C-alpha cells in the first residue's frame, strides 16, 4: 500500500546530507528531517494516534509543520489542516464537523494538553484529544482532507488518498522538472498548499526555503542568501517585489510561478520590468491539483494559465452561452486526468458521483486560443447577466485596475428590476486618497469596454474582503 512517508524516505536515502528545509539560519538535512519524523511518530503514537484517525493540524509555516505531517502519515493517520489564524471557536467548528480524534496546535490551551517538542528545531506543540474512537472506514487510503477556500460561502471537505497525491505530483513535475538541484522559496500557508508542492519537492530531493517575511527586502535577501532557483508565490507577493526599489536581482531563479488567485496584468508587467523574469501563471484546485502552468510562453501570453499539462485533458462546455473574444471558444471549463480527489466529506460524495462522465466541473468560465492556451474569465456564478448580456467581473476589474489612481477593485452584479443585474464595483484607491471620482472611472472604462460592461455604480472603500489563506476576492454581499 502506497504511503507518502515512504516516498519521502526514499528521497532521504538518496540525498541524506542535502538540505530539505531551510528556515533562516536553521538547515535541516533530509537525514535530520527523517529523524525528526520518526521521533514525532513515536511521541504521537504514545499520545494515542492510530491508523485511519483524522488529526487536525493547526500550525504555522515551519520545519515542524512538515515533520508533524509526515509523522502522521508514517502512522497512517489522516491529516486535516486547519488555518493557523483560526480562533478557538473556528478550530472547534472544524473538530466537530470532522469528528477529529485530536488536534495538534502550535499554541497552548491549558494543562490538559499533553505537550511535546519537535526535535532539532525545538518547536513546541500541543496535543489535545477530541472524539474518541473515530476512524475512517471509507475504504479509501486517506492521507489528507482539506476544505475549499470558501469564496462562495460554502467550504467543502476534499478527501485525498496517498495514491491520488502521488499521481498528481508525478503529473505536475512533467512541467516543473523539479530536481535535487532546486531550492524553492516558500511563501504561502502550508495549510492550503502542501500536497501538490511540498510533497513533490521533498520526493525529488529539492530544498524548501521558508521566506524570511512577506516584504520584498526580506524575500530578496532570502533568495540571494540561499541560492533559490524557483519561486512559488501569490500575486500579492509579486506585487510587493515589483515595487522594490533596491538594486537586488534574482540571477539564479529559473522560474517564478504565480498561484492562489488570478494574476493581474499590471503585476506581471511591473515584475517583468523590474527583474526581467516573466511570471508563469498556474491553475490549480484542491480537487484536481495543478493542471495548467504557463511555463513555455509566460512573457508572450502573460494572461494565460498555459496549456493543460500532458497527463490532463480540458473541455470547454456550452460555448454558445458565453461571449468569446479574439477567435476563442469560451465556456464552462472541465478537466479530466490523474490525481483527482477521492471524495467530498460531509456530506460524503464519492468521486464517481461528483464527476460528470469522468470530467470535473471547475465552476470557472474560460477560453482556449488557437495554441491551446487557457484563459480564465471568472467563476460561473459570478458572471453578471445584464439584459441577457454576459459580463465577466475580471475583465472589468482589469480595466479599472489600469487606472493609475486605482489600487484594486471588485466587480459584482447588483439586482435590477428591468435588466436583471447591472454592473457595480467597489474600488480601493492608492493611499486611500480620492483624487478621482466615479464619473472619471466610468469614462476611463468606456475607452475599452462596451457600454453594458461599464459599472453603473462605483463605491469607494478602504479594503476589499478576501479569503484569509488564498487571497481570493469574496464577491458575496
């Protein structure tokens, strides 16, 4: 039976002295990380962790997070990641919904929590037993259950087995080509990005370099100090780097991947101008993994998430329903391929029932150009229908964001008695200073957008609500 810990153990045997994780001045080799995992597995087993138990992991980014995850897999337990920023009530909600056997937390919670420590890095952890006797009897060799980001208000538990995770990392590495020579800068929450990335890096003998902070100076210093070869970050991080005014460059970086949310064109332009390095957009969903990465033409097609990876297929459905541009077929995006999720949890829906004739419905609207490159226009349930005309919020946001006074925007549909919906927008200005009014922004949009796409209402605000871990805009009002 396949186990992800065994996959790591094989890499540790091949590269025992190479750095597996680098955190500031702490270097953890593959041999040392394996030793940490084995000690932690013994401790957790002594605390009562058994095979098939679902264990919550509420931990900050650290070498300990990685070690605890693999220790649980070594015991054949199921990892349920919980956002490290969750308050106690939110953690309890996850525990109750999933009937977790225990939670491993990075913060203490009283004398009733048996306390352990991750060896070498001396990171304390706090173990709390929850629901006794709860074990997965699904017949699936479960490794991981992670909730979706909840941009629509409903978070679904996605079940992944050891076998499915292994399939998806093999598929994605045909595009990334990760080897033991790589060092990957890590900036994203491990609770939301782990099985398609960290598992891949450690299976290939690469080094994971934890970012020294979110600000550009700290990131650039980390890149140079630890000879980073690959960046894996969100548009937010790249926007900060693009604004850097130092003379530091990224001479050893071979690829910069943008993920977690759509990459605005202005961020790509400014980043490329600053570092002469194109950003490669990636498209991934927890249910299916990373299925598109624009590694071949990131500079020529910066708005595309690239062609589908070799092991996958993409299908555009209902093209007659949505307007296409530049000769593209536009419609609802479906994928088929290896490594797809095994089931949804609570309510339980197996993969066969969740797929449509073997295809996964993403809920996104997109189009393919003549070269087979995929462009995304937004969520199906976010498309604005005004008098029968379809408007993609991302298209309008891109135009608003080109205005020099606009920092970011959120476009949504507002109900209208006659038209069904009209286009509305929330806009954040640079420095919060209102040196432009709604009339000026509407006039700006009219230069490149059809009249029905121009926002009828524009509200100025100090911030736009986003999901805490992934940074995706929350459009529900």
